C-alpha cells in the first residue's frame, strides 16, 4: 500500500490497521468516516508508531485513543 499520498482510501486503510493492531473492542468507536484528509500526516504518524510496536501498555493505549480522538472531524 502506497501511503505517500493523502486519500480517503489510505485513511480507511490506516484506521483499519490501527484497529487491528490495537485490538479495539468497540469497533464503532473508531471509524474511517470520523477522519478526513486534512489530518493525514498526523494520522500517518500514529499509524507508523502503532505498526512498529508489538505491544502497548494501558497508558500507551489511552494516549493513542486520545490522539485519535483529537484528530476526529469536528
């Protein structure tokens, strides 16, 4: 997947991969439609961080959830 360009498809892909990696239980809480291309670079940074790590502490999970919440459309 080429994530160098901001697109709806890339946003959807990254959100789905983040949810898989973090094992998000409430799948409705994070939907690709909650994000737009304006926050693409920030979302990509979170995606890259999540993909690099094998496990997350509860504090890290909370921080990631908060960051994703901050990126949501208003």
